[in-house]
C-alpha cells in the first residue's frame, strides 16, 4: 500500500470510512500500474543518468549479483544476452532520490529475481545450508566476497567487462591484436 498510494491509488480504511471494519479496505481509485516495467523504470525514486554512469563504472560494468558483464551470454541460457540495469540495493525501501551507495549494477535477470522475492525472505538456516554445500574453495571465495561486501573481480574479469562494452568490430580487432601479441 505504501508503494501504491504515491502512484495515485486511493485505498480507504476504517479510519477514513466509519462504515468499514478494521480488517476491511475499500479501493476507491485505481492508480498507475506499478507492476509495468515502464513504471518501475520511471520509478518513484529517480536515478539521474550521472549517478547511473557512476554506479556502472564503480561496479566495472558487470552485474554485482551474478558477475556477468553486459552483452555476455548466460552460462545456463546461451541465447539470452546480459542487459545491465541499475537497481536499488534494497528494492523495498522507500525514499526520494537515490544515491550511488543505495544502488547496485545488476543484470535484468537478477533484477527480476530480486523483485520476485518481494516479501519472501530466506532464513539464515536456509542460506547456511547452501553455504555448507559449497566445496571448500567456494566457501573461501564466499567469505572473501562477504568481507569485501561484493563479488570481487579479478583483473582479467575487469578488462573483460570493459572489452564487452566495445562494439563488435573493435572487439574483433582487439582479439586479433592479442592473438598476435601472444604469438610473438
Ligand atoms: Zn546478474
């Protein structure tokens, strides 16, 4: 309801209408469709293009949740290409203009996953079970990410993310250059 009211929805409770019971709500006016992608993109909390650019650069033009870079294919879905968006770290927190520290670079898929988890919070035990299933190396890597509060990228991954931003023609040229460099 907190999300609907700023979008023009008029929802009455027993406080507004004495005829209603405390557990009843009355929908007086339907507002804007907050579930539509355009609306979500427009958002109640505007992100300026300058902030967006800042966040993308800070995160190395890669999804902070799964690590995929823009234009890359997903390992489990080779037909889908990664499209990056700038999302809110906490999508359920309401507020005004968003600052870079409240924002995170994420691919459209991770962004959707987070949205679909609306109101569904994993318990500590559920997450811990997944943690213990990881091989030792995975556990060490995870601890490293936890300490850094983000998925750390190797230097190679950072360069890869930059490379993925280039147009196809330039990527081909770079690939040929690197091929020559390694052969010499
Ligand atoms: Zn992702």
